[in-house]
C-alpha cells in the first residue's frame, strides 16, 4: 500500500495556483487522483471544461466556484461536485483558499481557446 507523506507531495504551480499532488499514477494510484489546491488571495481562476467528474472539498478560505456560469461562494467543510463536461473556474477574493480535489486518473481540461491540458496531478 503506497503511503504519500505530506512532505513528499509533488508540487506543480500553474496559473498562479499551487497543486500538491498526493494520489496519482506516479504514486501508485490506478483509479483516483487527489491533490491539495492552494489559491492565493485575489486569484482569478482559469475557466476550463473537465472531461470527468471532479469533487472539491474546501479546507480553508472562501473560494468562489463557478460551475457552468453559476458562481457559489463556499466555506470550509463545503463540497462542490463538477460533473463531466462542466465548465468551471475557482476564484478567491481577499483571502487565500485551500481545497482538496479528487477525480479519476486521466482527467483532461479544455481551456476556452480549445487547448487541452492533461494535468500531471490528475494523471
């Protein structure tokens, strides 16, 4: 059974956000990916469409999650579910946020300009 210590998480920094990858194929997971998303205060998220379901559980802060154009401010302990095909973005206002995210391995994200990303933290 793989154990990934907090200090061993692989860190990726993209679009002003920090992704700390814990469960991915690189760490022995075959079906699920899980990471901690850290967003500084004042982050303007990048809208994208996900190929698979993503679950966002807020650990700290009050991020605004926009699913298919409908923004919702979340609080610690709240969870948002983005079904496959959902357009989403996550923003912060005047406080940073931390969110635990889980999805299936192999998720892709399509940006509004048509660029398709295969995030390594979701591999």
